[in-house]
C-alpha cells in the first residue's frame, strides 16, 4: 500500500532560504577573492616602489662618492646616507661601511611613501685608484705660444680637502719634444710664467 503526502506547506520557504544561502556564499567568495586580488596587487606595487627607491639610493651613493669623507673611514667604521625619491614617492636610509682598504658595503633600505613598504638592498663596491703616469704639468706635441696671465707649475701639491693624496716628485712645467717650437710673449717672456723641475 502506497502513502502519498498531500501537505507540502513550507517547502517553498526552505527552498528560498537554501537558494539565498548558496547565492550569498558565492557572492561572498567572489568578493573575498576580488579583495584579496586587489590587496595583493596594491602590495606588489608598494614593494616595487620601495625596491626602486632602494636601487636609487645605491645608484646615487655610488655616483656621488665622497672620497674626502667616506674614503677616510677606518676599517669597519660606518657613515650614514639618506635621500628621497622624485615626486615624493619614497625615501631611503642606510649606511656605508668600510670592509678593508678597497672594499665598501652599501646597505640601503627603501621605503614607499604611501604605505611604508620597505625593501633592503646591499652592494659591495671596490674602490680602485687610477694610476696615471704624469710626465709634466703640460705636454705639448708641437708648436705652442704662451703669454698673458698663463701660469704653469710642475710642482706637486695636493688639492685642498684631498687628505688622502700624497705629494709626489716634482715634474717639468712643460714637456715637449722640441723646446725651440715654444714661443713666450708678454708677461711670459723668457719662460717666467713656467715653473717646475725643470721648467721645460
């Protein structure tokens, strides 16, 4: 014997509630995914900006190398560096540390302006001194005329503020293969404006 339920009151309400729950879960899932995606994209932009600012700090430090200040650091001593990126997009801070007579560590942290994201970069640079063989204060390969307020001096003197320079031997004021091709006029007659060891 088969029994048939004829009373189905309330099934529509249950179906509606179930449909609302399912749709709400889908909408919540999509919204959460979109928000997470947006947040990740925003964070990536900020991290890239902080990285670019840190790279700028490294580049500016190397480009504006201050031999009179950083070059006189004792081994393992540090000096502070700081600066800002164009258009207020961030700033950087860091240190320069001398590792040995030729090697320096540059440690820079870049910070984005908007959310304060930070990236840290380091670079080891080697300072090389160029060895240039100077044969005279002025080298002339052919005829030359000197006069007026000209003053040529072959005596070695370090520039003001260059504490690391050592005084070398004096050189000729003018180095030339043929002294007879030089002409001195005005206040420079008889080579009075030329000094050195020897003057020519």
